[in-house]
């Protein structure tokens, strides 16, 4: 797997004429991302911040050769937009939209699995690579450098906001970020933290990865599994939030059938244990993260 | 994951061609007796509450005649199952049962596909079947694109050990259940028990359905069936939770706002975003604090929404402090949060300069945010203070009783 994004990334924004998408496009351009085109059916011929808008993806591909797409359309239109990007054989699709009907997400993931498309999200705040001055999505807002400075630490987070808070923690401790990825806050997402580890394993500019986890899903357990199998061999510092939810009454009594499939794997305490046993460094607070990195990185990898 | 009560779910089953027992809801013992009288045979009386495992909770009773139905209804109506009071019961004809089967369709989030689960032994919880007789359970992921045609459903039932004239009926019913699942954007649909009758018919003994709130915009047909608040299933929504939802829905497209009332506690919790709020809550607990609620605001909410949520958080009796903290924001305007919080505190009839409040708000427009907080007499922290440090400061502020 080559890098998700770098200086050669050419981005298309689906739904570029929307209020949020216009703002995000402005911020991405200011940061240095090559936003080459946008698609909004019915708005072909217009432009947003100087970026040409097309009616269809096919037209945009012919005219501007995008290598990635950011989907910023309403929930009801997202399946169609993602299917359009997959049909155009775009290798990377980042979905910002939150609150997509679950069945639509199932359909788009089935399509992307068949086509081999890499999906980030839904409900992702984006991906940023500070060293190349490129970001896809709202990540970092209009001042990405407040949280993200170039460096050699990878970030994978189930929370968009915590992606930035981790970047900030690293910056204040003298570290920087190679690539930071907000995988999206939903249980059904295209690229899970475990699959994204390959990105960082192969990236010569990443020395270690910081992972932010939450209750529910098997994402953290799957990460532990990859470490145990030596599929990921760089240091990994993990923070899993939400232990308090274990002490609240169980959320859903309808989960009978699902519980069979999922077992008891949603608990933060179990996730921490799995990660620790696999050899990851487990932090209790973000404050611990720089010290844990320092304990595992070699002298040349540490900040001055 | 809002739920649909059994009688409504069975109504949808019947429309989809899935056989169900004849039955009607009753809100009084007399009405239950009248229904049983009309059926003229043994009946089942079931509490209509959005709670699982009703059998074990004694919420399913059997009666031989109308008098028995009246007694059962009298016993059930007014009782609590979990946190839900029974106000309606379902009176159903009793089916002559030869066997109890199991059938469900769920979303398997690991496989990222729907999954059909079926078994020749039902009636008990499927967890028990999985534990005691795993061979009896057959389960397979289903493609959203290719669906679950009858021939595949028949194969699965044969694998589960079924034979004879019920096979085509099971195939057809399973395919109809799949179509219901797709047509209504369901997250879960379960029949347990699924009856094989003494005359080799297949009848749904129960019907559990939960809908996808995110798909409600394209399912007006479900609106009148959905039990509000059942996505948090252990109890009905509290008044403050209903109020918080109302605040959010005044402007549903700008920012997120969630409020969950918890037992006890004295710290009003108003944090965000989704991940940071979980971490901040953990940190308060670790520092010895006692949050009175969990509330999350994010996604650049309006000042009115922040103010309304602040007022709701402070309205819970016993709340003597307020913790407002976020991760460094991407696009959420911290000055808007600051103005909303200060306004909300005043609307709640509290004085921001004497109520213990700790704010940690870094990111967009945080210089203006700092000014607003500090002018109101609120302790403000920016990016140099970590989330854990802010939580400890909040707990310290509570123990010093608000005198700073």
C-alpha cells in the first residue's frame, strides 16, 4: 500500500457547493492541498474558490484527473455519491458525512470491497500529512499548524476532535505528525485502524503510531492481533477512552443476536488489556503519551 | 436503534405475508376478557413494553378463558418491567405448537454485512442455544446487493436440520423477513419463538424490530410505531432528556447535542466532541469527581443550543458545578461556546462568578472565548492545559465548595 496522501494527491470534492464544503475547500487550498475539481449535479460550469465544478464525476475525471475524493453531501445522497466515485475508479474516497442510513453504508462498503477502493469514514474529519502540506477534509480547521506540525509520529483516531488533540499534545512535547487519520466515529467504516497500520508500517517517515480508541467494535482487538502477528512492528501507543461506560446499565437488551457475534469485546478495559498483552504501550491520559514515546524511540527519533 | 412494540411489528409482518397469531391490544382487564371471549379458546397475554426477555420477567401469561385473561391483564397492567410500566397488553390466540424455532437478521459489524441467524431450537434465548447446542444454529452473512432468495433460505433451514413440508414455507417466510429488513431499513429483526404448528404451518410467535434512526427521513410509515427514547433502552427518557432533545431539535442541523441523565453526582458535565467527552468523563472519575450527567456538544453548535444545553445540565437537582471542556477544535467556534455557556448559566438562575465552573476550550476563536469566560468570572484554560489537568482542576473546585 502506497501512502494514502502526499504532495501528488489531486483532490475532487463531491458536494463542493455546500456551505460546509465551501469552507473546507477554502481551508484545504490555503493549506496547500491540490483541490482540482468539484462535483455538484446541476452546478456544472460554476466554480468554488476558483475550483471548477462539474455535473458528473466522469466529466471531472476527464478534465482534471483526480486521485482522491472527499464526499461532503447530505446523508440521503451519500450512497449515490460514493457509488459514483467507485464507478470512476478513484482509489481513495474520504467520507465526511455523518448520519448515513446504515443500510446505505453496508451497500457502499460492499461496492468498495469489490472494487478495491480505499474508503476513509463515514463520519471522518479527514486525513492530514503536514510534511507535504496536504490535507483532505476539515481536519485542523483553518489553522492546521496549531495541532499538526511535520514529524515522524502517525496518528489513527476514532474521534475527529481527538485526532487534533493528539497532534497538539505531540507538538507541545516537541514531536510532529507524519500522517494523521480520523477513521470516523461509526461502527461501520471503510478502513479500520487495523487495516491502516499497513500504511504506517510501510511509511519510512513514520517511527511510531498513536492510536485513540473508544468503547464498542473490535477495532482495538484487531490492532492487537496485527501486532501479535508481527504485521505491525513499530511502537504503538494506545489510549482507549470511555471506561466509565462499563459501569452504566447495559445499553441495549435487543442485542441478543448481535451479542453472539460480538461477544464481550466492546469494553475499554478488555481493549487495553488486549493491546498491552500484544506489546502496545497503553496510556491512561494524553499526558502520558510523550513519555511513552520517549521510552520506546531511539535517541535519533526523539525531539531535541 | 429505536424499537417497535410487538403488536405493531406483527401488523407489519401480516402485511408482508408473514403469518402471526390473531391478537389485539387491551388496556384493561375487561377489554382483555372481551377479546378472549371473542376468540373462544386459550389465549396468551403479553405485556407491550420495549424490553427483551419478557418471558423470564413474568410478562407473558397464559389463560384458558376470558376470566383467566382478565386476571392475567389485571396482574400485568400497572406493573413495571425494568423501568417501563405496562399500560397495554397483547391478547393473542394460543397456537398448537409442535416445535419452536428461531430466526433473526442482524447487522454484523465485523463482517460489514447483514447476517441471518436461524435455529431449529428456539423459544429460549439464542445465547443459550449458542452455548448449549451450537450445532443447531446456522448463520451466514448476506450480500445487500444479492439479497436472501428463497432457495438460499431453504438451504440454511435444511442445514439447521429441518425437513418435510415446512421447508418451502420457511424459505418463503425467511425471504419475506429479509424484504421487510431491507424495505424499512431495519437494524434488527427477530422472531423468537418461530412456531411450527401441529398442522405444519409456520407462525411468528414474537416480533422484535429495531429501526435505524438515521433512516427515519425515508420511513414516514414507521414514525407512529417507534417508541421514543428506546435507543437508550434501559429506561424511558427523563424530563431533562426530553428537554435536551427539544433544545437540539430547534436547530437540528447545526451541531450535535446529547444529554444523558445519570443517578446522583454534583458536577454538570458539558463536553465534546465524541471522543474527548469520553476521555474527560473518565478523567473526572479518576480524579474522584462525581458527574451528574453525560452531555456532549460539538460540530459547531449555535449559541442558543449551547445555552439551552447548559441550562438543562444545571437544572438537575444537586448540580453544584459545571465542567465545560473540548479537544482543540477543528471548526467549532469556541467563542460561540463561551457565550452560550455564560448565557445558559444565567438562564438557569446561577451566577457564573460564584458557581464552580471550569472551562477548557482551545481552537477556533479561542482568544475571544477566553475573554467571554473570564469577564463572566469563569476559570478558563486553553491549549497549554491538558484534558486531564482540567478535569483535576474541576474536581478540586468542587471540594473547595466554589470559593476560589
